């Protein structure tokens, strides 16, 4: 019979210890975690970034990743978007009883691989098991700390008129890849989620230009929502060109079928940067050298008129407003 | 061939736009019947790039928008019957009826599920033999054949817990009603693409013949619409009126015979209530007697209560093309996508939603 996670695995007793020792500490091997004290204890000095996020994606395995990879990349990226070098993560599982142990192991394995690639360590964690029906298979929370180098000031409120808007690649890949696996909606596509840790890309960008004004990863709500947030936070307008925004043909096709606009579909391995015009070309070159920035393009610029508004020049040369996402396209994509 | 990006190419669009500017001399008012076309027109800013000689008006072709409040109330009343599971396409959830919406009753505990195909609804009926699963049959000729197919499949499987509330509508009769009303004067009609994929282009002939109005069936990409406008301009400038297809990759003159047979087998024409237009003869589809055991209207005692319309909402006038969202005093103030008062703000194909999302002043 297949080994399953039981309520006892979250009880703090023997089974729980076994699970932690066997499945987590071994797989995520690092000295800080192995101590198994109530807190991870470490030294850090300088300006710190601290963030947390919960992951409830359904299904937990999707083309190009799973909830474990997502839980690492998502938090790493939130740190990176503040210009921080991500260092340490916490990892908390809320497991629905009955989850096959093999699935949990597979997810811990992707947590480990993603953490290794991102150069972060999982230094503390927690496991709870809840009754069948109280959760959907597995929820994960991660929190993370990172350190910000001196002279870096990246914030959503820093965009200035004249700045250029840079996008690191195609949009909509994650949302469509996850949706393609949904029960009752599954369609076949070769598309994979773009889920990836962007810490290195950001480090290379900061290296090329320490003057980056804003960074944001367009996850839920997609590019349109991120640009609206930045325009509102900075009190500027953003003008983008539809033709410059890279979208895969598969994403276009799926969006047509489902009635979505790719501008609102989630990404998990892309970033949008707002940078001084004079630094844009340097950044473009630096970003294109990174494997997660190969398709980087300048998609628009920042203006002073109509603060808070995002306007797009369509492929026909006309203009239209790009509003924030209203309601939800489809829930639980991250 | 790429079926999407090819039809969004800016250099081809540029050529078509300048051609239209060159040719169009006579002032003309074109109506896009279909809500899908309205969305393309606003999403790409097509009104902005057309010459001032051409005026575009949006028509009643949004199936959710034209569903009368009385019918919405029926669906909501059905959801209150014990052991009834309502299945519906997603957009219906938020549409406010006289007192509530499916979304609200769902939050209060009613069984309301969004499905992407009637086959999902059938499966839900199979998986829940002790419940009654009702599919809300809302839509035009585009969706009616698949709903007919679901009824035939339910019959074949001997299922007795699957029902359809048939609120389907067919398009040609309502266009006739609109033209007969004399409220809107049209010089050209952009005929719906998906509806025509099923019924073909022949059913539009009467518009060109009896009313002298040029008709062109269009697809949903910006180049489709521009090509369609270009063909309409040609007819206007040459003083002609006939039915043409600018969407050959999707539509044949004779339509989809198999789909038409399915519809014919299961449904018969009936009068239907249209929001803003009242009852239009032969514009609905009723389940035939042979399949009446699947008719939710007959199977349940539905008590929807009195119907009322939201005060101040002019969705009806907007659907007839006699007013625009900008004429509505609720638009963008009391009525916004996150808190819609009228259906045209709810549906992704609604005029108000397209005006609001893509910016009346920018997109229109």
C-alpha cells in the first residue's frame, strides 16, 4: 500500500520527528536547519529585506514545476524585486491527510533544487497535517530574508517621467500552463510554467546599473496589474506598446479559447523594471545574457500626464487604457 | 499558418486602414451585432483609426446582456429548490436579477457550479445521481448545438436527473425586429462570426434584400474587422447591398449542417424575451415535446416572484444601439465592473464593460 501522510505526522510526536528527519532535514541539508532548534540563529548586518507568501496552487504539479519550486521562487523573487540578495527561507507545510508521501518527497526535492539554484538555504520550517477536506492536498508558506547592498534604492514609488519600462520575456506562460492542467478544463499544450528564481538576474542588473528605479514580478493579475500598481505608487503614467510585448503563440491561442487577455495572466519567472532612460540599453544587454532574460525588451516609457494610468498603443496604432484586473481570471494559480 | 498573430499584424492593418480612408466618401453608420466584435473594436482602438465618415454602433449580440431579468430570476429560483445543482457558463454568475444574483445565492449556500462545457454538466449529473443537475442554456446559435447534443446524450444514457433551462436565442429575428422598429438607421451590418459558423451566411440575405443594408460576416481579430469594414465601404460606395464573408476560415455560406441538424432535432422556434426589446417572435429555442423530460421549465415548480429592473439602468437602450454607455448616468459611477448594476457591465462581451475597461475616451 502506498505510504500516505497521516494526522499523526503533524502531531509533534514520533511520526512527525521521523518525517522531519527523513524527508526534510536530509533533503534540505544545511547546518542551520540540522540543529533543529526552535529558531534558526545567524548573523546578518546591513539593510535587510523580509517577505512572506503562501502558495495554494492547484494542481500541485504542473508543467514546468510544482508547488515546492513555486514556493521557493516566489519568495526569492519578492526579495529580489527589492534589490536584495536572497539568503534564508523558512518553509511551512499545511498538508491534507492522505497526501501520498512520495508526492511530498517529490515536492521537497524540488524545494531543494530551487533553493540550490537560487543560492538560498531553508533554515527553519514547520509541518501541520489537517483533516481531509480542511485543505486541498498541500499548502506551503515561505518567508525569506535578503540583504540589500549599499546605494540600492528600488521601490514601486520611484518611477519618474522619461524612464523606460523593460520586460524580461514572454508573458502568460505560468497561468496558462497551470490552467491547462485543471480538471474540467484540461487541454493539451507543450507550454511550461516560467517559474524560476530571478535573484541572479537582478544581481546582474544591479551590477550593470545601480540606478534601477522599480522592479516587480508580474504574478497574479499579470503585467497589466503590476504596471497599474507601479503607475499608482509613483504617481506617473505608463505608456506601453502592444507590439513590443512578447507573447507565445500557444498563450495567445489558449487566451483566445478561454477569453483571457495575456496582459492579465500570471507569470512566475518574469520581471518588469523601470529604469532611467540612459541606463536602459546597458540593462537590456546585461539581462539578455542571463538565461531568464533572453527575450528582454523595452516595452514602453513613463510619462507625467494622467498619473496612475496605464495606456497601451495597440497594434493598429490606436490607444487604449489598460486597467487593473477586475475579479479573478481563475483562482489559485500560485 | 498562425491563426492569431497573423491577424494582428500592424503592417497589414496599416494598409487596410489607409485603403478605407481612401475609399470612404459617404457618411455611413455600421453596427457590429456581436459583443465579441465590440470587444475587439475597443481592445484594439478600431474606432480611432477609422475615417470620420464611418460611425460604429454596438448591437445586441451579447447573450448574457439580452437575457431578460424574468429569466434570470427563474434561474435563481431554480437554485433555491432542494437537491438542485445549477451548472452554468461563468459570466452568468455575476449578472444581477431582480433581487439577487447566482453569485450571491452561491455564497449563501446554493449549489451553483461554473462549467466550461455541457459535457461537464452531464458528468456532474452522472456523479450525483441523487441530485438534479440543471444547465442554464444561455447563448445564441453558437452554443445551442452543444446543448442539444448534451440532451441527446442524456437520453441515450437513460439519465433522468439532467435538465436544461432553455433561454437560447437566435439572431436573425432580432435583427429584423431592430430594423423594423426604425429606431436605428444602419448603412451596414457586421454579422456575427461564431453564429455564422453554425448558421452560415444565407440567413442574413433578407437584410441585404429587404432592407438594402450591406452585410459582411467578420472574424474576431483586428484584421478581420478592418477587412470587413473595407468590404462594407465598398458596398456603400458602389450603392450595393449583399451578404459577403470576410471570415472564410471559419464560415461557409451553408453553415455547419451537422450542428444545425442537432439543433433542429432537439429545439423548436419559440417567442423569447430580450432585454430592451421585449418579446420577439421566433427568436427563442424551446425544447421539443419529444425531449420534454429534460426541460427544467416543465420539471420544476419555479416561483421567481415579481420582476423589477434596476432604476436608472439603460442597458436596454444600449443593446438596441440607440444609446451608448456614456449616456448612462450610472456608468462608471454607481455601475462599475466590480459592482455592476446592469448586465452590459458584467459580461465580458458587454458594451459597458468594453467602454469601461478599454476607456471610452481613449478606445472610443
